[in-house]
């Protein structure tokens, strides 16, 4: 229980103790004026009754506010669930769209590869041949440099 609830319960308990301790005074008849007429009655009991009616009205107001707040929270919860479901379906449709687009693109890529299969192999063979020729030329150049170095190193100093 929150501190305000405890304070209210303590105040009502103190009011009950005060009422019991002073019951004879509260029930003593008194002349009461209602401006247009006067009657004889227990002022304390009337004021106690008015206090209890006000406490009841306050309790009813607090309960109605709490009920309204709970109903609003429930409505927000329902709206959030609806929005979450909407977002999930939108995300699922986007994923399905993406999957379809990727399958379409991969299908086009596969078709392009199948159509150019012979050309790719020809390009690979030409590239392989070019690499072999470059390697042979490089090996020949290295061989010439080695021969020159051998001749220079083998020649007698002058």
C-alpha cells in the first residue's frame, strides 16, 4: 500500500476513535439553523454523516479515476498489439518481396552465365595462355640477366 493510502486509513481510524470517545457530546441535541428554518438535532452526528458522505464520494471518485486509467491502459495495449501485428505483416511482406527480387536476380544471373559459358571459358583460356607467355618471357629475361652476371663475374679483372 502506498504511503497516501496508509495516511488516509490512519486518519479514518483516528476519526473513529474520536467519534467513539465523544459520542455523548456528538449526539447531544442542539438548535440547528438552516437560515429559513430551525430544528433541534445532534450537530455532531450530522457533521459526522456529512464527513462520511464526502469520504464515500472521494472513494468513488478515486475508483472511477483508477478504472478510467486502467481502461485507457488496456486500450493502449490493444492499439500497440495491433500496430505490432501490422508492422510484423509489413516486415514479412517486405522480406517476401526481397526474396522474390533476389530469386529473380539470381535467375537472370544464372541465365547470363549459361549464355556466356563458352565465352567465359574462351576468355579463361586466353588469359591462361597470356599468363604462360608472360611467365616464359620473364623466365627468358631472368636467364639473360643470369648469363650476363656469370660472364661479368667470370671475366678476369682488368
